[in-house]
């Protein structure tokens, strides 16, 4: 499968060693699609290079369609689906993480959801980006919904092995995620470093990156991109927050 425009856009940034900030908009966490689009616009004004739309529960149907459509009309960066299920697919997005949840115990999340979603994605003309998805303790909602055999936080070698397996199976992106707003914070830095050392494809880290300092540390440990959701929810200064994250990420990349 050839590389599409959004994946090429990501690869271009990674090739130039420019860290990327992906802002995740869960339609269920905003008062309205209009509010979600306003948040996305502020994030892009602050420098976010890609907007993700989706969530583990409820981000589907009309709400997903309307929110994604408004965001796409509002921003000038790619809009990518972070699917909670095959029902999260919307024709208004540019692309989708076509992921296999590598450490789920349930075959539905490793292959069957993908099987039911693939024809829809092709029919709608959405760019599919093969993504190996790995969920780390505590895992949050996605860990519960997808019956995940969570990677222990003190076992970086397991995360690294899963990531390498994902790459060898043909995934062109690797995403590790600690779940939404974990009390423990983002993944341990030594785990991020172990995953980075193991793989050659772009590496995205999500879950628990709440501050600019944390974002800088995560990039310094080896992430090519960070996806952030909770840090911009109910935040009156989304543009400034996004800008501060990116500034710290660029400084982290240089060290």
C-alpha cells in the first residue's frame, strides 16, 4: 500500500527531526461540535500540526460526523480519526489510524474491527495509516474497553518488543498510550527510550503528557510526536498551552 499525503506529511516532519504535536478532540468531551472546532482552531493557531478526532466511548454517528466536518472546515492541517471502533469512521476526515491493538487479549481489536472497517474506509476514500497500537498501565478507558493485557510500567522491554513486532508486521507508525489522564502521568521515560531504540518508524506517545516540561522530556526520550487531549480540555488558553508544549518539544529535540 502506497504512502498517502498525511503519512508523507508526518514522515517529512520526522525526517527533518521536527517534533509534532497532535491534539486529540473527543467530541464527547466538548459542549458542542462548535466548541470542539473552536478548540481545534486555537490548537492549530498555537502550532499543532495535526488534529485527531475520536474517543473510546460515544465518539461515533452524527456527533462524530458533525464535529469532524466542522473541524475540517475550520483548520488547515490534516484531520485524522483516532477510532474507538469501526463505527467511528467518518467521511469528513483526511485519514485514520488503521491500528491493530497489539496487546489486546481480544481478537476483535487485533483484526476483526479492522476487517469490518476496511471496506468502509476504502469506499469513503479515507487515507489509512497502518499503526501498531500499544497500551501501557494504567490504560484508562481504552484498556478496559479493549480488554488489554496492559504493559507493566516497569517493563520497558515488553513495550519495545511489542513495538518491534508491530513494525515487522507492517505497521508504519507506532503509538504507545497510557490512557486518558492517568494519575501516574505519562509513560516512563526509559520505556519511551527503549521503544525508540527498537524501531525505525515514526513513534507517537500519548496519555498523561500534561505540561510543557513533560512534553520536552518525552521528545528528548525519543518520541517523534506527542498526542495530547486532556491538557487542552476546559482550557481557556489552548493556543498558549499548545505553543508552550511545542516550544519545549523543540528544545527537547535539540538536547
